[in-house]
C-alpha cells in the first residue's frame, strides 16, 4: 500500500514493517527497529467482522501479534459503532472481537 511506503520513507531505514493486516478500511501496520528483528518470532495476524450479521467488515477489528524475547505483544485496531447511544453495541462488538480473534500462539487476547 502507498501509505506504508510513505510511513517507511518518513521514519527511515532503521524501521521495517513487521506485519500489516487490513479489513476494508480498518488497517494496522506494526513497525519495528530493524536491528531487533532477530529477536522477533511468531508473527501472526487476524481479523473479525462485526458489521451486519457479523459478516460485513465495515465494523470490526484487526490484530497483529508477535513475540519479542519470548514476551507476547498483541496490537488491536477497531472500527466500532458511532454515537453516544451506541455504547452497548460498541462493548458487545469489542467482546466479540476479543472472543473470536484466532491467533496461533495466543489462546486468549484479553490477557495480552
């Protein structure tokens, strides 16, 4: 994607894009210092749609996880329902995202 190149150009060659995941307009890119790459393992991505019928990916979440020095890191980006009166829907969608995300080395992302 063009924006990944733009970020890479801006932050310089000391950083690299470790992983990228997208679902419609929801995106997540994790950059790491290139010199740390040898200590990173088990890179994984996942996504969960929570739009209409939990099928339409206009709402939902994307996740990147990895291990650094055997410590697991998990990053989540989401697009949830707007407006104050939708707080219950947002909370429900966050629970669905956390419950349904599947990652190889992470059993329960709520503990990350």
